[in-house]
C-alpha cells in the first residue's frame, strides 16, 4: 500500500495530462491530445486502485518519477490493442505469393511488429504451415506485456475464428469447450513458427534485429506523429532485405516516409535494391 486513507477520485489535471502526453509520445510514440483526457483517467485509475494511491496525481508521479518497473504497466494501460485473424485479408495473397516464390533452402524471416494479442502472427504462421512449412520463422513483437502474455498462451474465444478458412480451422485449431468457456487453442504445428518478444518501435535498438524478408506493421503508424513515422520507416528499411515486402494498414498512408520503397499495391511496399 503506497498511501493510507480512502482513494480520491480526482480528475486528471492539465499539468498531469501534459506530463502523461509528453512521456507517452517520447517513450511509445502514442499521441494523447486533450480529447483523450477521459481515456487516460479511466485507464490509469485501475493502476491507482491496484496500488492503492490516494490520488491519481500521486500515482502518475510515482510511475513517471520513481518507478521504471511501473512504467511498463503505465504504457501498457494507455496502449490500444485491436486485431483479428485474417484482418485486411487481401494482404495475405501477396504474403503467400512471396512464400511460394522464395527459395525453399534459404531461411525466410518475417516480423509482425505491433502484434497485439497474437492473431496476426498466428495467421502468418498458419499460412506458412500451408505454403512454406520449412525454413520460415516469425518474430512477433509488441510494447504491451499483457498483450504478449495473451499471445503466448495462444487461446482465444471460439467466436473469433470465423475469418479463418474452415479447412485451416480443422488443421490448426484445438477446441477447448467446457460449461464455462468455448475457446480454441493454436496447435503446436502453428505455434512453432512464432517467437514473441517485447519491442518499442520508438526506443528499442533495431540493430539488434536480423534482416527480414517481410515486415507487417499494420494499424500502428496511426498513433505516431510524422517525425516518428519517418524514423520508424527508415529503421524498417534498414531491417528489410532488398526485394522484401512491407505491409501497413489499409487506413494508413506513407507520404514522405517511404525511402527505398516502391509501391506493389495500396499499403504494400517492396524494398528497392539500394543501400542504406
């Protein structure tokens, strides 16, 4: 318990909002303008209650000034995660074409950046199991420790599997039905393709990563400002092999942030054979 007495449900002050916004922009690239004050308040209130801080301001000061460990939970609380199996399905046609055209005896590396709760990398893994079962590996990263924990479990409500083709459901999903739950578990034949890890697209070291043939980073760039997007795209290009593919979300656009990339299709880009 960090503070005695009853919890004070004070509103988020302008000063604290500015501190939170600056921290989240700098550390996670997430923009939290004035119209997000209620969202900040609601999400941080849970941590305030869990750690028994008397005021929201006390909790924010503790997280930002006193506890690097708590900053992981702080960022996690303010990160929005939305995903599904076979989301933006047209992208997977290009992915499969690349898998089938790649030399079978050469390792092929895929990065799912901002993988959230795991549906995207497991979709990529199911298609790899179908079209290139050997020498394919998928790195799935996210900033959210709670989402990565869920992704590693590989267990999802049965209601989420509708976008997965029926034949693939039968091959790669295990049913876990009890009186209380109706869930599916991703089969070992799919899980073996995927490695999960934390990675912050703003602050982590891209040089620690291998070169990839394919990078998926979809519906993540919308949270960054133009300068951050430009830096991230430069780093993606530095990690993408010549001829490799980059996928972004259908609602996203790259303006000046696409050095060394040529457009294959809307939101699908190919790395040109130029050096960085």
